[in-house]
C-alpha cells in the first residue's frame, strides 16, 4: 500500500461527478477543471485548495485522472 505506508497522498483531479461515480478509497478530490454547462473550465483555486487539504508537506502527491492529461497539468501546477 504505497499511499498508506510510503508517505504519498492520492489526488484525484477529475471533476466532482467523475469522482462520485467511482474513486479509489482514501483519494482526495480536487478538480483541476470544473464541469459546467459551458464545458470544462479551469479551477482557479486548485493549488490553494490542495495546499489547504494536504497539510503535511513532507508527503508526496500522486495525481490521477481519466486519461492522464489533467493529472500531468495538475502536477506541473503544483
């Protein structure tokens, strides 16, 4: 269990509806993009929210999404 024993946090950067559909146990959800009527829009508060919920800065963060694009961009922003 990499996330329990090795000091990593699993960060699901998919939209809330995607997260609610299915997600790994223990994963935090902070959408990198928000699903709106106009389509996907940038979450301006992404980095701040992540910093607020992951108080232990010594932990590594593993980002994931559906196909990898959002998680790469989220990791770069963090």
